[in-house]
C-alpha cells in the first residue's frame, strides 16, 4: 500500500469526518425476525473526476423536515464533496445547474466557493464546519507535535434545488452540471435518496416471524 503524504492524508481525514457526520448505521440483531422490519436505503452518491478535481458522494438528500420536499414544486438539498487534488493550483465553483429544478441556490454563509489546492469543499447538511476544522487541527498537532501548522481548510455550503419537477423521485437519477473556473464543466447523474428507512411490505411470501434470523 502506498503511504499518503501529510496533505493528502489530512484531506482524506476531512472527507471521512464530513461524511461521518451525515451517516446513520443500522443493523439487525439477535432476537429479531428473520427479515429486518426496516430496510436502509441502497442509494449511494455518484462520483466524477474533472482534471484534478474529484466530486464524491453527489446525491439529493431525502427531506427530514417540513422545509424540504422532493414532490414536484418542492425544494431539496443537494449534497456533495469536491476535492482539489492539485498540489499548487486553486479552483472555484462557478455554477451548479439542472433542468430538473427552476433554480439552484448556493448559500455561502458558512463557506467559500474557492477550493485551494489540497483542500476540499463540501455541501453536506448536518456537518458543522467548526467541528471538522477542530478535528483536523487536532490531527495536525498529533502528526507534527506542534500547534503552528494550519489544518486543511474545509468549507461547508448549503445547496438547495428549488421548484423541482416530477423527474426528481426517490431511487432515480437526474443530470446536474457543475462548472468550475479552471477545471471546466462536468455533468453528473445524481441519485435521489430513498430515505433512511423504508417501510417493510409484508405479503403471503414473507418469512414467518421467529424463523431464522441473524
């Protein structure tokens, strides 16, 4: 296995921290029915590579409040991470567009659209930028034994897709175009989360409760 240099290792750690803040794990345990009563969504975010920019975990977040909806006319959250893998060239997110929403609104209150070399930009609801930066600073101090080196910057955005059309449905994908100042443009087929928990549908063919299990 090739060892990561320090900047790359910090970037990788930042990705894990950002993703971990939005993940919910579920498992079935002893004593439960043979099939779990609920099923976790199988939808994963999509990826793309544009030069030295890597887009990761691009997806529409299933709404968890009345503010958002994936019904036609509703507003949903677009989640993603952009990693600038270059050692010396900065870039900037210029635009996000799709024909499946009337407008894409980027909230920069807690982040910047500039992506310096060896840093990342994330649009991930529920991630606290101060917590991520504090964890990265602690990692840096542990590696160097000092507190003088700056941690890899991590900017967090909120990106909303407003006035969705009927093509945005759970489990399906639709095209979203990302435009960057230097790297150019890439279109990603973006999946829509089916929700953290799906209702279990029982039929005559369903296993009898109490048989088997894990």
